[in-house]
C-alpha cells in the first residue's frame, strides 16, 4: 500500500493510503476521494489545470507513476513545465518528470509527495 502525502501552502499536509496495483486510481481520483482540493476541470488531460509536482518521500531517484502520457507531454510542454530536451532525457535516463497531471498519473506502490 502506498502513502501519498498531499501538500499545499494553503492547506495542512494530508497523507492518505493508496491501493497499490489497482492500475486505475489516478492522483486526482485519490485526492477527490479524500476531499483534497486539487484544482481540475476536464479530468481528461486536456486543460492542464490539475498540474502537480511529484517527488519521492525518501528522496531516491525512483519511478513516480508510469511514464508520461502523450497528453501529459503535450500539455506540460505548453505550460512550460518541461522542454523537448527534458522529455528526450527522461526517455534516455528512464526517469519520470517531477511535473505530472493529477488526472493522468496512476498511483503505484511507492510513497510520494504531491504538491498542488
């Protein structure tokens, strides 16, 4: 079971359990189930409203969810959160971006911090 800590300068940190291995529970779905006020609009990866910064709790360089979806790549580039060069480097290093769309990132079996 993964621990996900949601943190924001406007709210108290909240740590919740995520069911590992469901392969369907997104960060946004987990936040909504636990009444965490992440901004969102489309829930489909088109608008970028739900952009979050994700990091590992234990500060190891490990996967944080699966690879970026094509929608995430496009929206995060439009928002200026990642560059084409950074995208290419992520593929070479097999490391994820710290910026994700909460509606697209699937929670895995790892403890993470989500800044919103």
